[in-house]
C-alpha cells in the first residue's frame, strides 16, 4: 500500500531522501560532472541546494511530499513557486528509492504534487529532468506533460529536458 504525507523539507527524513537523490544524479551524470572544474562543481552544488528553500515548499507556497510503501519511506517530491514567475509551480526533488521502483510510487507521488499545485492556485507547473533519466521523462509524458525550452539555470545545459503541464 502506498500513502503520501506532507513532511518538513528541513527534517531528517527529507535530508536522507535528498542525499540519495543527489548521489544518484552524480552517478548518472558522472561524465558531465567530471568535465567541470572544481570551482564549477562547488558552484553547482551550492546552487542545487539553494534551489529549494524550506519555506517555499510548505503552504501557502508549496509542499514537500513523501511517499510511503508498506510503512517505509519510498520517495519524495517538492512543489515550489518558479523563481522567475511565482504564479507558476515548479516540481523539484522528485525521487523514488531504487528498491521501491516499478511499484507505482512515482505515479502516485506525481498525482499528489499535481493536486497540491491546483490546491495552491497554480495554473501551470513545470520541471527539469535530464537525458540520463529516460524513465522520468516517460513518467511525465505519460501524465500529460509536454516538453518546453530549457529555462533558468538549465538554458545552457545540453542534458536538460524541461517539461510543463497546465493544471487547475
């Protein structure tokens, strides 16, 4: 059984899930990261961590949700206002633990994030994923998301894939 709860982004559980996400992203994009200088790596790590402020992923601006599978944490996702347009919601930190994959966790989590976007008054939501995450791209496209031009800090990143969806 899968359940979804709102949790604090600055809590210990969120920290563990986001750390697992970061480790996987670093592994999937290792070739790209190796090409960066040490200064660029530090700058990117700081930017990645700063993208999601705890106050922006709790009502009235957003949400941080955790999916639970058979009583244990299985995945997470955040919703926050888009930096360049606070009337648009942005999904961040979408992640499912490897042992919970292919069991519907990400689909249920995404459905809850989309519903939270509607409840918070967003009419459009968008996100960034990457070319090394084809399963994520497939999930979003199967949920009615469509590709858009890379935005913000992703504009000049060849591996970025940005998607959007009208909601509400």
